[in-house]
């Protein structure tokens, strides 16, 4: 067990998650790539190590109680503590390939449940499993990767009934964690990376993964007097 600052990033084997791990690693943090596939996690670690980043992987499926519990036990055994948790893993759910929409009037409830299970319940599942480790840190940070598409005020982009609603739910959960942990060193916020070109959206975004990751990295390394319970993008607070 060392005194290095350790960060776990879920869904970090590709896209924004990989860029977040890369950004934190470049700041000198020891990063743990959370990935459902051991092979994908190992490949990401190899790419990070090639950049002289201290990286390792842990198998982690945010929708599986046993997988999350095993990952927490493994991190406890390896490091004994956790300083940063980035809940990045997420899915869009099925959408119309022509309109890019999820129509609430025809939405399949099982598909909605699948999206919420990953994007919201997965965050709660992982956060609660990792909190005992985070509480051992002197400056613990939790960042939930969200979206301004969950904003009730802005309502940007196409109608995405499952995805956007899950992010509204996630923003609400983020606030409740921040309130519950207000008197502790644990700082909790949500981040909006913007429309990033990844396989998540068919590479249709206008931002690079590195650009999208920047706000997450910033929130993950906030000073002790940093903001709590907010949703932020590059421009500052996102009203939602």
C-alpha cells in the first residue's frame, strides 16, 4: 500500500472514459481502469502504460452486484483506499437510426429499465460499494459523468426519452449524495462532457474525447473548498 493518489474510472477502456483515465494519469494519479471485459481493460492499461501512466485494471460490470462487490474487495486488497471515483460507464439505449430519437410514446419499458440500470442504479451500486474506501482518503472526490440532455431547462438535442431521463435522474441522485456527504471531505459533482465523437454516438460529436474529459478531470481534482452537488461543463454551471 502506497501513498499515491488512486482513481477508479468505470467504463474506462475506450472513449471518454479512457480519456478521463489518461487525463488523471497525466496529472500523476494512479488510475484503475474499470471495464466489463478483462481483455479490454488490459488493452487500455497497455495503451496508458505506453504513455508512462501508472495504470492497472479491474473487472467491473456496474449492473452486477457481485462484480461491483468483487471489484471493491480487490481495490481494498491492492490499495486499501480510493481517492477518486469517476462513474463514467453509461449507455444510450436503442434509438431510431434515422431521427436519433427515443420516442416516449412507443418506448419499451424493458429498454428504459436497462438504461436506468446502467446510468443510475449502476452509479449508486458502485458509489456505495466504494464509499468505505473513499472515506479513508484525505481528499475524496466523486464525479458522475452526466449530460446537459438531462437538463429540464436547456432540453438540448433530439428527444431521447430513455437516455435524457436517466441523466435527469442521475443529476438528482448526485445532489442527494452531495447533501448526505456535505459534512464530510467527500465532494460529489456531475460533469457534462458535451457532444463527444465516440462509438457511443457513431462518432457524430464535434468534440474530442480529451476535450470532453477535461471537465471531469477538473472536478476529480478539486480543492477542498470546491463546489458540491453541481452539474458542470466547460462553461461552468449547467442549469438543470
